[in-house]
């Protein structure tokens, strides 16, 4: 993960540039300290796919991370979750104002697609497939709809089925997308199906673990507000299932995802398996 972070940060720095005030605001959030789990998943998946160059993997990882950063800026807005703290520092709207934060988020989203279009190692078909994956994961049937459902369900008592749908859309879709981006050009249907299922399961496990950490950790460790869900009367896996069952659910999803991956009998899947374990057992 540290090697991936170094390469992706360098690429973000280059792709955003430093020529105007909007770029300055984009850099503030995009260059903030991040685990870059999604970028690491793109790389780990791509290492099992001989069709992609290392340079293309860096660009795809950068694209995913910029899309993720855009979503965090918008999630933190007063009209959304109204959070003041992200990645260990002030939220973008607190630092630069709400309008500027929205514009920076919009620009990061646009840049994520532009980076894919400009990649010289991807074929035209692979670029179309990548853009389609990213757009569908983040749009009206993905992350945006998940955020809508999350806001709509505030102060409501919801069941496990709905909280799973919210988490799968709002967080899981982009993690699943990260896995599938690493498989661009792979024509083996059984392998692609296995990676899709793997991505869906660890995506849900990731958000359940986030719910657990928000209930058990502290602001300094997580680098973000820990009382956001309580403040906004949001339902989480903790409030729906309780912490014991939530922990069990996350670990079972991860074990099932690993089993799906191991069924492919690839000798190079160890990094992806270790990342899956990290997602469920991490402490921040």
C-alpha cells in the first residue's frame, strides 16, 4: 500500500497541477493523507491481469482515488452530512467555503474521467469500459443513489436489507469498481464473475467495519468526526444488528470473498487476499 500511495500521490500532483485557485482547492483534499485502499485494490487486481501496464494501473488508481475524494468533499457538505473534519484536517467547505468545495469536487470528478481518456496504454474499448464502470458505480444507480437513500432514511428505523443496500451502493460500488478496473481486457467470464462477487463482498465488509470503528475508535485515529452518524440520526450496522453481529457479518463476508478468489487457483492472488483481510480487521 505504501508503494501504491507514493506512485498515486505523484500522479495526482502531476494531473491536478498548480496553476489556479480551483486546483489549489482540489489538491487540498486529494493530496491529504489517505490509506488509498481503492488504489491498492486496482493494483492488486491488475497484477492478476496481464493486459494492463503498470502506468495504466497508476492512472486507473488515480482516477478512482480522485472520484472517491470528490465523494468525500460532497458528503461533508452542510446539506449532506455536515462534517467539519476529514483525513485529519478541516473539511474542504470549512477551509474554502461551500461553493468552492462543490466546484473542487466537481472538477475532481471530471478529472477522473479525463485521466482515463488520456491513458496511452489503454485501447479505446478499454477506456470506454473503464469510464462505464466508474460512471455506473458512482451515478444514479450507484454511489449517488446510496447517498440519497442514506439521507432519506435519517431518523427512520430500518432493517438489515435496507442498510445493506445503502452500504453496497454508497461505499461498496466504488470498491467493486476498483477490483473490476484491474481486470480490464480480461475476457474470461468465470474470472470476471468471481472478481465482481469478491468486490461486492469486501465493499460491504469495508463499510460495516467503518460503522464499527466509528462506534469504537476516536477522532484522532480515524481522521474524521466519529459522532457524525449520531448527529445525523443515521442508521448503521451497529444500530441495526448490534456490534457483535456487525463484527461477525464483516468477517464472514471477508472469508466468503477470499473463498471466491481462491477458487480461481491463481498463485498471484495473495496480495488481494491480504487486502481483503486488512479491510475487515483494520483499526482506522
